[in-house]
C-alpha cells in the first residue's frame, strides 16, 4: 500500500476490483484483500458506502441543475426529526476523548484527521454549552499508549477552548490506548452526582488499541458505574469499539458511527450535544437538587476583589447565595460550599430538549394565497402562479426506422402537403420539485406553516426557530397579544368601578 501522505494513485480501477472509493485508505472489500469475497447475504457497513458529490448532482426535468432546491433540502433534512416529548437528562457530565495517535495524521479528511478533529472539537464545546448550559465537560487525549488530561471537568467553555488550541499545535504520536482513556474517564465521572448523566464521547481514528490489561474488565466497571460510551470512528469499524458501545448502552449499537466525509463527521460530532434518553431504571431514582440564583453585582472603580474560581481581581461578579463568595461567571459550582450557581435563563434554555418545538409542515400552492411574506423576518415569498403551468404536448411519428421522426419533421411534412404516418401524443411532465427535495419535505411554495398558530415562515426562520430559539414567533406573538388584551380588560374594569363609585 502506498504511503497515505502521497497523492492517491488509482492502482485498482472500479472495473477490475469493484472499488468505488475516493479515498486510498478505504476499500469495499472490508480489508480482506483482492481475493477476499463477502457472502451474498452480508450487509455492508456504513463506511463502505461512499457517496461522491458529482454523483449526487440533480438535474431537473427541464435540464437545469437546481442547486437551490438541494440546499433547501439539506436545511430541511436537519429539522425532520421526531418531536415527541421524551424524558432526557438535562444535567450532563461528559468526557470528550480525542485520538492523538499517529493514525490521526492520515489525510483522508482534509487537511488531516488531527487538525479537523480539533477544529470540530472547539465548535462542539461552544455548541455543547449553548444547548446544555448547566452541564459539565472534561477533555482527555490518547497518545503514545497513555491517556493525557487536556482540561478538567468544568462548565466554562473558554477554558476548554484555550486548552484545545494549545494541544492542537502538537503532533500526533504513538498508538492510542482505549483502556487507559476509559479508566481516566471513570476517575473523572466517579464522584459526579447521581442526578446527572455520565457520558463518554470518543473520537477514534486508529484500528488498534494498545492496552496494558484486559479491556473487558474495564467495560464491566463502566457498566457498574452507569457510564455510557459513544464512539465516532474515522476509519473502518473495530470490533472492540462496537462491543464497548453496545454493552454500555443497553445493546444499542447506534452509538458507534463511522464518519464518511468531513460534513458527515461534523454532523455526528454535533449530534452528541442532544441529551440522551433517560432509562427506566434511572427514572425511579429521582432526587431534588439545590441550586442558587445569584444576581450580578458591580463594585465601584476604587474597590476590586478576587474571585474564588480563578483568583483574579475583578469589579463585577456573582455572589453565592449560601456562603457569599464571589465567582466571576455563571453557570458554575461554588468553590467553597459546592452549590450549583446558575441563572434562570440557563434553566429555561435546558428545557427545550424535554419539550421540543413541533416540526412545521410544507405549504402547497393551494394554501399559499394566505401570505405574501414571512411572518417573522418579512422576507417576500414567491408569488402564487395564476394558473398551473401548461403541459407540453409533442406529436411523434411511429416508424420502423431507428429513432422515428421528430415533431419538426412532422411539421415540415404538413407544410408540404404530405400526409404523415400515424402519430402518438406524448405529454411532457411539468417541472416540479426534485425527488430529493420532496423526500426532505421541501415546500414548493417556499412557505412552512406552524401547526399551532398556522402562520407562514421561510426556510431560514424555520431553522432559526428550531435550532436556536426553540420557540415559534407566531405562537409567542399570540401569547403577547392575549396578555395585552387581558391587561386592557383589567384596566377597563378598574375605570368602570371608579365611575360607578
């Protein structure tokens, strides 16, 4: 096999070996070589199905490439998920494990696996704390057969990103050790409270694990400590990784996924920001959690004090409601009494996972007359067509020759007074949405309707409402309007009582 640092040379063509991969390090024979053959009933793994961008270019019926519909279909596909309210753990304790071995120097993911992983890890940290503001995160690396601590368990995303930037400057080296990393994760999560989840997310790019002992004993300990493990693989599937994820997730093999390309890797990475479903055994162990909601205080310019979390001089901060110690930012745990300190907005932002916003439905042209612009951003919608586009009819002559006669030849024959042969009428289909767009739920009118308030929105507001604010602007506008009406009724009733008196 050629060195992966060089340019790819297609020494095996698709006709000769049945290989249809764009990466030189992945093949469809599952690593069995040229002579290896799979059974007829064997199901292909996810990493064996390689999708090339030039094979997915969609051409409309009129011959044009509809890029806009594909982009909208991709946006819509991210929102097509189950919105049934499910009990989830909103207080999470997660350890992110990054592979920093020599296998991460491969260039099948550009610029290479190592650089791309650390870039996505920084984005993951920001998104994780935006979606889970009252959760805790720690980061561990695997390199040279040992586990290294990148950042401690905390709820401050700035500290995690600073540590990731420092470690991103180093080169990958040695082999990874799953057992050493999992044992360090157990040490991080062992003392976490029982009301939160215990999770481990591993980014694994190697095909081996250099362990000092029996990893099966470590898996058994993880199950006893109620620690869930999820793995995102950057190479082929590894048997021990599949066993690890299945045994720690109640035989759920969906927690082990293989990234096919850069965008797929990012989607799998950011999908871990959604809290996991709470199991039945954990629902019975309900407990109350004491929290503090401090207010922000700003001292005068002549008075500066040290914060208890970083020992840095600051004028502003938040005072613990129990021991009156100052911390510089929230959410955080009090360094003195251990009380969880948050703001009400953090708690409200965590509840959108328990009560997700319902998916909006596509609006057909028959209902598109109700709106001319988006209710939220006031972007104009495409105008409603006055009538359905006419169908194109072509008359084609039946002939025994190859290809027959075209409609132009038939018209010329009629002009010369000749009687053409028997003709058939062929109706060309009207241009419409692509199959990919229809499958993704793309609206032909560019409008999407909330099933509750029945207001119409554009695709950008649809994404913003479901992924950022997690509320419907139309439903909130109705709520504000009803509150104003109630206040006006109360004021009117008070004025009427004064007049009567």
